[in-house]
C-alpha cells in the first residue's frame, strides 16, 4: 500500500492531487472537468492503486500513453468509484 509521499528536489514519483486536478481542468483535457469535481476526482485517483506512470500520463496529457490491460482496469475502476463519491459529495 502506498502512503502519501512527496518527492523532494528533482521531481519524479507520484504526481500530486493538485497536478492531476490541473490536468483534468485544462482546456486541453480530453474530458473537461469542473474544478470542484476535478479536485475530488484527483484526490481519489492519487489515493488509488493506479500507477504513478498512469497518473503522470494524465498530468502530461500524453495521448500516446497506453497502459497495460490491468492498469486500464485499475484506472477505470478508480475513476468510476471516484466519480460516484464525488457526485455524492457535490450533491450534499
């Protein structure tokens, strides 16, 4: 299980929820997401078991990135769970 760690210095490591959120709200994002929802989704994605590499591809908006079938499944499951939780939080 991954804890919340931060990389010091030269970068690398797991992207932050803030970095993922900024990518989700970018005009260039594949799926433009409102900021309040993007913040929630990003937190859940970073806390999930989605790989650092996949999260970095989201941050970089790397359209050529293709994760493994297992990784795509993890991302789909994490995004679906996060979407449900974030929609519930937004409705309150």
